C-alpha cells in the first residue's frame, strides 16, 4: 500500500477550486483505484493524503488529462507552492488493533 501526501501553501481559492477538487477526488476513487482520500486546510496550508494499492495506479492517475489540467490550474492560480511525496506504508495499526 502507498500514500501520496500533497502539501501546499494556498494563494487564493474560489468556487472553481471547490468544484474541481471534488471532481478530482471522485475520479481518483472511482476510476483509478484510490482507496481513501482525505484533505484539510488551515490558514494558508493544505494537506491531502490519498491511499493506493500500487505505484502503477498512482502513475496512471498522475497522467489523467483532467488531473493534468487541474495540476496546471493549481500551479498557476491557487497555490503559492506545493510538494508531493509518495511513501510506502510498511505497517498500519489503529485503536482497534491489538
């Protein structure tokens, strides 16, 4: 299992951003195998973490034409800066684990 961690310094968000973010989440989950997608923002910081079964699915998602257009808008319109990290999950546990 892999996680994609997206962090950004927000410039200014608008209604178009909200619509597009919802569409990107839907597309990742329904068509590219993403198993979970969580995001939040506070002040001028945003973080989104998505979970994926394989690196191939992440790569396919990265190359989706709608996602490429959204990335360009993010760079040119909404974000002052951003970083993407792809990490492999080596171990997982939660409050129900023993």
